[in-house]
C-alpha cells in the first residue's frame, strides 16, 4: 500500500489527569488515505510544554460529556 503524507495544520486533543486540552494549528504529516497524523518530536515536546507549563490558553471552552450505553 502506497501512502501519501502531506504537511497540514491539525487540531490535537489530549486528556491529562482528568482535564481535556485542545491545541490548534499543530503541524503534522497527515496520511491522505487513512488520516493518520505524524508529529515531529519537537512538536510533541512543545505540546507537552503547553499543557504542563504555565502557558495561558487563548480561550476556554465548555465541553459536554456523554456516556455511551449499548
């Protein structure tokens, strides 16, 4: 299978210690066939610094939570 990756800006979501974080405009290589996202190690480190550091978010959003019942 031949996969094609293109550089794009994506929205990255993360849960840490019961808190959810949304990081916008994250550079990633995205597979056109599967949607898989690959991040450079320096990008992952910057995300980690944003979440664990004392960076003030640009905005805060309220997020509804649903429980899946089958």
